[in-house]
């Protein structure tokens, strides 16, 4: 298992994974991600927003999840959780969420929320 920060070269693989979940990622949601990723990639040391990928043994992106600060609620929001269909039911989504919660705890926060 390898979880690492999203890189520019991962974007097309993550978009493909998200497209496989059209109820969770309808077009109006999918449209938000390229801009979010670009902002994150431009300032990777920004703690208000981070995106991670889970790499399969083959090196292929098998999952994605991120967090961003919802300033209105003053809480971090877990966003973009998606696992490729061929890699589901292997604990990848849980590993990504656990990693995000660990990172948020490092920021001194103990509460997050996720929308559906």
C-alpha cells in the first residue's frame, strides 16, 4: 500500500475513477476538481486543502480522497473519496479516510464532516 499526495500526472486516472461513480460525482461536481487540484498543486504546503491517491502494486492509481477547509463551518470536509471498481472491497477507501483523519489530527482538529 502506498498513499501519497496527488501529482499532476494522476489527474486523468482520478477523473476516470470518479467518472465510474456518476451518482457521487455528477458533472457539476466533476467540474470543480480540476480547479481544486490546480490550486492544491500550486501551493502544496497549504494545510487547508490536500488530495491523496492510493497506488496499487502496479503503480496505478486505485483510489483518491482529499480534504479542504470549509471556512463557513470552520471544519475540514472530506471530499472526493473514490476507489476504482476493480479495487473495491479491499480497504482502500478506509485507508484513504484514515490517512486524511490522521493528517487533520496533526493540524489540531478532531472533527470533520463529509457531504454526499
